[in-house]
């Protein structure tokens, strides 16, 4: 049994997940504040696991074979990414910042609902996990397809827990409101670039 599919799945999964987007920005900000890090990271990782499993099971190949479904997912993703980018630009323009004192006025239920929203309402996530990873996994016969999926899932778990718990090391930097402005501006730029990639069919 070769472990090449496992390694390739891990590498492809990591390369897609590590791009800062709506989901990662949310995890990063809460990690910086030390807020609900475990449930947020676990929620994101488990969601990715389910989406990757759907792709590996063949859903990704079905969507990729339907031009109509691909167009629906693409333009819905563009709308979501642009809206989230505009919100980030507004925060950067106003100079809004967040306290890093660890207090959280929101309950765990609200935080988890927000986590699910930035994950499941972002069509770009479906393109990455279900369509792209699912299509790549389909190249391998038999158990190789599932090893590819396991590798991608491992990358997801490693990334989200590292992002949630290691972000706190940057807390001294983000005490300054200017740092939040730079972060929000950078997030907006990346999200707009992702949206343009969807528009251009990249």
C-alpha cells in the first residue's frame, strides 16, 4: 500500500485551507482574543471533514460535471466574498479594533452559529473541498481515494487548531488599533482577489 495519496491529500488540503478567507479570518480574530478557541477550531475542522468526505464520496465529481451547478456555486461565492470584503474594508476605514482582554460578550451558541455561517454560507469552501479536492481524490482507485481524503482532513485539523491557539502569540502586536486596520485591509484584499478568481474562472 502506497501512502502517496495521503501525502498529496495533506499537501493539497493545506494549500487550499491556509489561504486567508472569511473562515480563517474569523478563527484568527477569535484566536487573538482567546475566545472559544477549542469549539471554533473543532467546528471548522469537523465541517471541513464532512465537506471533504462528500467530495471523496463522489459529490465533487457530480458538481464538476454540471456546468449549471458550477455557475450557481461560483456566483454565489462571488457575492459572499464581496460582501465580507466590504465589511472588512469598513472596519479598516473606521479604525475599529477589538479588545484582547479575553472577555466575550457573546455566548458560545452565538459564536458557534457564526462559525457555521462563515463556513457553510461561503460557496468558495464548497469549490475547494467538495469540488476540487473531490475531483483530485477521484484520480486514485480504491482505497487511494480515501487516503487522499484522510490527508486533506488531517491538514484541516492541524491548520485550524494551530491558527486558533498560536494566534495568541501575536496578541502584543494586535493591542494596537493600527494592526487591526492592516489585518482587515489585508483580509479584504485577499477576499476580493478570491472573488475575482471566481469571476475569471480561475
